[in-house]
C-alpha cells in the first residue's frame, strides 16, 4: 500500500517536472520565433519563414501574446502574418495552372456610381470606366483567371465549391485577407493575399501593381498581356 502511494507520488512528480519543462520550452521557442519575426518586420525581409510558420501552427496564441507584450500593434501583426503566408505560398501558387486559379475582389473597390448588379456569382462588372476594376478584370481574365467581385466570404465559398480552383488570390483589408487565408487553408487551397491601401465600405484603393505581381507568378511570358510584362521576373 505504502509502495503504491510512493509510486503514485513519484509519477505525479515526474509528470509535474515534464509539464514545467514543456511550458518553459514552449516559452523559449516562442520568444525566439517572436524575435526573428520582429527582426524580419524591421528589415522588411522574412527570415526563416518555414520555421516561423511551423511555430505559428503550434504556438500561435502564445506568440500573439508575446507580440502584444513587446508592443507590436495588431495591424502590424496581421500584416506580418499575411506577408509570411504569401512568402510561403508564392512558389506553390506559381505551379498551379492559371486556369485553375481564381481572384476574389471586394465590391468596395468599385466606384460609388457603379452600375453593376449583384448576381449569384457576385457583381458583374460592366467595364464602365468609372473605376480601375473593369480594366484589371479584363487583363486578369485574358491571362486565364476566373475573376469574381464579391460582397462577402459566403460568395467565395460558393464559387470555390462550384468552380473548384486549386489556388486563389484574395484582395481586401487586413482582417478580411487574414480571415480569407485561414478559410482557404481549411479548404486546402493555395492562397495569396493583397491588402488594400485604404479601408472602408466605398471606393477603397488597392495597389494594382501588387495585384499583378502576384497574378503573373508562374505564368509563361507569352501568356501575359503586354501591359503587364514589367511584372515578370
């Protein structure tokens, strides 16, 4: 009886020691990854992206808490996570045939005078010339992309289910792009995100060169419209 009690106490002691070691190990690893992340943000270059992404998979909550403790604002943190995801996915995105890619633009990019009507597949652009969405859509579709102008994530899920693209690019504000990346990851899609320059519900802005830079990844030069040849690498 006494032996069983001593054995049980020893087992609890070992479990307690291991628990402490695991917690300390997680804290040390998280701290190292956060320092690498902050240095990457400062230098505007991603160092050890695979290591950081692996850490985020297991230690995301702890790393976010450390980011906040060290004074990193939520917007900076979101932007870093999006840049990290893009860096990790760029090569794989470029390997997917353009016919199996889709681009989702938010309806807030259009002009306040936009004559387009909402359909079950999003807004159908009339290329009226009142904003840059129409010209961008034409260039992207000439490359072979499926382009959707959507009011929300429910449309994205519906179009993904209907057309089954293997890779998607999403344009939106920081929170929308982060949510879209998380959603695409769960759906098993290769995803790239482009964050708008201006947030809001009407006439927001995006850097179209940034959009095109992602769009031409992996596409043969002969399939790229002449207007976009400057974005090839």
